[in-house]
């Protein structure tokens, strides 16, 4: 699906969708707990449906309702021999070690760009533990033949924290104790904090030695827990950027005390001379004359596309640093955002680790491509607030990955959208 956006001012209220990061974690933990858990405020995006399917393959019984799940958990057992993560990086990286707790053959697969997203961290573990596996030219499909063993696990901290989360979920279920040692400075600490907090809610205790190593007792059991998922700060980013660019939008369901790493979007916009505040029970960004700044993405790579748009429309020079992980998302978000925004008149230079952006007063209408990346599509939609002319976004249906009703919400705020099949 393609969309054509005719620039309009946006105003109104938005209830931000539940956190995708917390949704994955809660569904997995509940599925591993012996007993019944109710997970509330669930958005059934493609990524979340992939995790639900994966946990069913591992023996959980999951009932889906309008906006919540009733989950009857179980020990990890092999109900199916295939886990299809679709396009969800979280699902595949979380599930590989979890599904390998039991000693049984399993095939992991995925769709589109996911088959090329790196899994070398796990391959190194398999090689050390003598776990037999088969892979094709790409990373997926991946076939493994036997289970994980307790012991010492060494893993880099400057790669995706998804590998760390997968191991933190799996290792407590093994028959012996384990140590997960981080061999470099840990990036994305916020995501690891989310994992540790969720594990604790479901009865799993892990000792965190200053993010340098995690001491994990074996033979632990997940306990059932009812949990309500809070609003997603990575999704709020697009509407906060819109507010800074001139929209009048109140954001609801945002937890002021959230542990989400992407809550950093508030400080990032403030650093760009924006104005973001909690007002009563909502979060709001006010129209501002934003100015260039240095933004560090080591802990928050998912904020890249939205902040690229804001920086492109801010006075002066912005520099994005420690942003190399933007290149291994649904698309290379550094190159793709540069290419597409340049079509609209932005001035962007890229480097291996980030971008340098020279702000302009407004953009011009053009035909651009989301590269099948949900965050690219949503970010460019918000650029319409300061665009002279229509924007046509190819592959705009990619928003279904995390925010299926995004375009309806955009229209409810006064946005004018023409849909093309």
C-alpha cells in the first residue's frame, strides 16, 4: 500500500500504543510461568503476533481477546518444530535460546530483511557448546539440534541487547548455574533494565554486577503474574516530533516513571531546543524553534528516524553519534533516511557511525520509499508538517509491524491521506 499525504496541521489527542518491548517480554514470561496470567493493553501488531505464535510453539496456551491475553504457561516443550518470527528481530533473538532450553530439534525462520539480520553472537555460543546447527546463505532459516548448557557465557555489550535478553530469559531454566559476562561497555542498558524488571515480576532473580556480569541461578521457575502494558515511548517519538514542528497533540498512556530506554526522546527534543512537558495526565511537545545538537544513539537506536526528521528541520547543524546499530534494523536507517529526505530537500551527510544534518526551513513534496520500515514511514509522515507539497510514501503499509492503525490515527488528527493499492 502507498499513501499520499497532503500537508495539514495536526491537532488532537492520541492514546499511544502499548510498548512493543514490554509486550514481547511480558508475553514470553507469562508463557513460561506455570499457571494463568492476564496481560492487558495488548496491541496485536505483526511483531507481537509473531511472539505469541512462537510461545504457542513452545507449549503455552494463549487466548486472544480485543486488547488482552489470557496465558496458560508451561515448561518449554516442543509442540511444533518451527518458529516463524516473521519480521520481528526481538522475536527471533529472544526465542532462539528460550526454545533451546529443551533438547530437541527446532527450525527458526523469518521473512524479508529479518533473514539477513546478524545472529553471529548465537553461532559463537553454539560453537563453544558443541551445539550442532545448520544455516543457509543468510542467517535464516536456522536449524538447531540440541539444547543449551549452563555455564559461562561471554557476550559483547556493543551489539544488540536482544541477545542478552534472550539469554537472561533462558538461563534461569537450566539445571545448573550460569554467568553472563559482558565483555565490552554495555549499550542499550535501558532495554536490559526492562528485561530484568520483567523477570523479577515473574519470579526470576538475577544478580546484576554493574552491567559487567549477570549471576544466574539455575532451576528457577517463572511465576504467573497479571500485567498491564504501558504506552510505548518509541511510538510517542513521532507525535512528539510533530508537536515540536507545530502540531498540537496530547499523548496519553505515557508512564512518567517508565524504565523504557526510549523515554530519552524527551531529553533529545529538549537538547534540540524543544519544549516537552507532562501536563496533568498527558505528555505534550510544544511548537518550538528547534536548533541543532549532538544526539547520542548508543542507548536508543529506535529513535533515529523520528529525530532525523526533526534535525533536518532544525536551525543549524546536528550530529548523530554512536548510531551504527541503525544500519541493522528493518533497513539501513542511516542510508535510507538520508536518501529519502534528500529527495525532499534535506541536507544530510552520513558516516559509518552516524549522520551530520544541516537543517532547512522546510522540505518539498516528493515520492519517497519507506523501504518496508515502519519507523521510516511514520517519521516521514510527520515531516509533512513542514513540507511544501504532497508526499507520496511507497510501502506505507509497513506500519502494521508495530502500529497497525497509525494512518487512521494520523487522519483523526486532521491529516489528509489518500490510499493507493
